């Protein structure tokens, strides 16, 4: 019988050590980026993500200061702590970027998303869809004899839960705005 020798520290990728190290754990972060409102800025920001293989879960952008010609880009992404730090550093180096804030680490924040969902159904499914919409505080914004269009706002998990419950009731289309977020307090 031969003995198997293991080098010290060589068990990092062992089948017995399946828990990821701190640096390998992916986290969800919401980034708020204040940029010059000019053609091509969004493409440059998105190009940074796509060029390095970073995923964007949610993206919203709108002008927030007409006199200063500033827009706010809110991006929800996931990555290891090192990847998130690298993203923030690279965003800060893009010339028309004024500020980069990681709302996930800077303090408590408020996140909201808007979704509209078309649910087609008749009879009991229709009644159940209305009952669930009331529980989730979704509004009926359009109604026909065959379908409803619901409007719902809230955190992304709430919208996901509502959509999951509407699927068996006839959810046929969904449109989502992406996350809008602000830090709480001063």
C-alpha cells in the first residue's frame, strides 16, 4: 500500500473543502453612477461590463439634472468582493463619470421596481388573480373580458413572488423597469 502525501495548503480545491472562501462568495450590489448626459456614455459604461464578462441583473438610466446635464445610472450586478471593487474603480476612471456609489455598502437604501403584467384567464382563475393582486397591492390598469394588466411596485423579490403566483393563473407577458434606488436618510 502506498501512502498519499498532500502538500500543506493543497486542500483548497479538495472535495472535502466545498465551502467557498470569502473571496469566492458572490454578492449582489446596487451601484448608482452619476454621469454626464451625453451620447455614448451609457455605451461606455455597459461596454466596461460586457468587455470584462460582468453580468448586469438590472439597469435603469434617466436624466436627473437638466441644468447640469447629469444622468443617473443604477446597475444591479453580482460578483465577489474583489470583482465589485474592480468594477467601481474602473467605472470611476471613465471620463464622463462624476460619482460612483455602492448603495449596498454605503448604508441603508430604498430599492423599488415597477412591473406590468398581463394575465389572461376566465372564471375562477380570473377571480384568484384579482384576489392575489389585492394582497400584493397591485393595481388593475387595463381590463378586458379575457385579461387583466396589473401594475405592481416594490422590491424585486416582491415582483418575482407576484409573477410566480400569476404564472399558473395565465401570466402571458411581463415588462419590468429595473431597480431604482436611493440611500436612506441625509
